[in-house]
C-alpha cells in the first residue's frame, strides 16, 4: 500500500491484490503442510495432508498461470489472515498431549485454512468472470473445487473416525 496514494484504483487492481494475497497464502500453506503430515498420527489423515500438499503445490502453479494470463507479475502480498490461522494452529498443536486429540486439532486447523482459501477463490472466480476473464476464472475454479474436496474429506475423516478416537 502506498503511503500517499491509494494503490487500488479499480476492480482490476483489486483482483490483482486478492490474487497476490492467495498466492502468498498458498505458499505459506506449502510450508505448513509438511509439519502437519509429520504431526498427524492417523494414517488416513497423514496421507490426506500429503495429498493436499501436492495439490497445494499445483495451486501455486495454477495461480502463476493466472498471473500470466492477466499480464501480471507473479508476486505475493503479505496476508496476515493466513499467517494468523497458521500461527494459531501451531500454538494449539503445541499444547495438545494426546495423539488422537492432536489429530482432531489438526483437522480443525486445516479446515480453517481450507475455508479461508474457499472464500478467496470464490471471490476471485466471481470477479474474474465479471471482468471478462473466463480463462482466469476456470483455473481459479479448479483450485476452489480442490479446496472444497479437501474440506469435505477432512469432515468425513473427523466424523467417521478421528473425533471418536479423540473423545
Ligand atoms: Fe490451495
Ligand atoms: Fe487447501
């Protein structure tokens, strides 16, 4: 943000800013997920985090394609929201002693991340369409669909197995 001028002058600028926000967030998530793979005890959960790490690496690549299509430099902008979600997850995880309870805590934290991503992608898809960039919208929609699927998978894991073991 400029000190003396307002950097976001129109909808294209706002789209670019939000794209940079989720780009930064996805990169932070690729750094956080290996730790979650490490901490998870439930094998399906561990595997789920591992799979989503691969998907997340692909989200970064798709975003780079969107930047390119939009004629923008692929560049992140600090996103205090995702930093806060990850920081809180680490703090809570650090306080949990029991392995099964830790799995439940990891799922809750991961779902907070997925929901953050879903709001960003939902907004970006709508804006891309409005700005006449259906090419960008379809790439962003692919990321959104994978976030939604990851979120549903976490709900199933929690409700079918992890919560019962933790309780
Ligand atoms: Fe993602
Ligand atoms: Fe995700």
